[in-house]
């Protein structure tokens, strides 16, 4: 399992914690610090076990109110960054 911590920008949550499969293709767990607690717990449950690519395709660009981003959108950025970091670590 690969763990990645991300500091989101422009949203209420203060941190996003990701756990990906060893190959980085599958989401094993997601948790948020701050933000809309019930909604973000639900997001974590809904994406667990799903392919990163599918979740990014579905949630990238999602907005929250007048903001140009959302916690879900920031999570997709975190997922992509985590995959890049994992690929870089593997060489």
C-alpha cells in the first residue's frame, strides 16, 4: 500500500489522506480533515476499491458553491499527484 498526504487549496478541508494499492491504480482508502464531515466520509466510502482513473474522470472539475473547486475535485488532484510520486519513486 502507498500512503499520500495532500494539502488542498480553496476548500474547507485541511488535509486529504490517500491509500493506494502498491501499483497506484486502485484507491484503498481516503479520509479528509475538516470540511463537511458526513459528505466527505461518504465520498471516501464511495471511492474505496475503485480505480483511480475512473474516480478522476468522474469527479475532476466538480465545484462547491461559488468556488472553482471542491473537496472532491481536490481529491482528484491529490490522486494524480500520488500516482506521479509513486511512479517517480519506482524510477
